[in-house]
C-alpha cells in the first residue's frame, strides 16, 4: 500500500505553482547575464580599429546669452569634447559632468553665446580625435521655465484635449438612442475610421521621435514593443 501511494504521488513540477515555473527560466537568464557581465564577456576580445565617436543631443535649452546641450554617448568608445563651434566660430564652454563622456554616459555642455531670437544656428562639437558632431537649431527661442504656471498651462491643455471633447461627445447619447440602426452603423464606421487615422498618426509621430533618440536604446523598437504591451495588457484585463 505504501509503495502504491508513493507511485501515485504527482511529480514536483506538477505541484509547483504557475508563477514559480515562469520564474525559473527568468532566474536562469538573469544569472547568465550577470555572470557574463561579471566576467567581462570572456572570449569576445577587445575591439580593434579606430575609435567610434558618436554623441546624440538629447535636449537643447536656450537662455539669454547661453545655450545648453545635453548629450549622451551613443557609441562604443569614450568621447572627449575638445572644442565647440557655433556658426563657424569657436566659443567657450563648460561641461557639467566633465568633457570626457563614457559609453552611455551623459553630460550637459554650457555654451556662452549671445544668440538672437528667430535666428538659425549650426553647432559642431569637436572631439579630441578631430571628429565633429553637428547639431542644428532651426529657430532660436528661449526655453520656457518649468514653473507652477507652466504645469498649470499643461494641465489646461490636457483639459482642452482630453476632457472637454469627451464631455461634448456624451451629449450626443440622447440623439443616438432615437436614430435608426443604419445611422448608428454609419456613425460607428466614421468613429472607427477617425480612430484609425489618429492611431496611424500617433504611430508615425512615435517612430519619428524614436528615430531621433539615441540608437543604443532602440527607440523605434521600444515604440512597437510599447504598443504591443499596451494591447496585450488591455486584452488581459478584458
């Protein structure tokens, strides 16, 4: 009897909860990645050839007599910013986190320059190896300060865009209840078409913004993965 009871006992895998079964491969992947990083990726060797210098300008801030550029190292090698050129003229500058920017590192470059509102400016960052990273300001304008009035204005714009149109749309409910099914199908088709246009426009805008971000982060891929994750999350909740 005891041997029979032991034979009928379910295996350990069948007794584990579902979340534990999913945690096992994730733990193995995390452990393998940590071990690879700890050992310094053995077997890959050092990269040879000239240094690859890439800087991506993440943010541009203009204040009276000053231009601030927040740059991030988008390449595999460290980049040393040696000089800054604005419209073919060398200008003084300071770097908040040092002139040497390591891989995935960032620094803010403060450029003292008497810019004029409405003018266009070409900025070139000259590296220690003689390479240049170009950045264009098509129309110079002072960057607004992030004060309480600024956030209040953003909240007001959100009210205009997100709350008022929905409230106006709900006022059509008594009218929709009294029209025929044919007209309802027409309105639904129009709504679906409008949402499709808005979705395509949002996707194109997101891909354009993702392309302007540092390529090391895979901005366009993140847009697609975010859309898929949002769809699966809504489907799971539903």
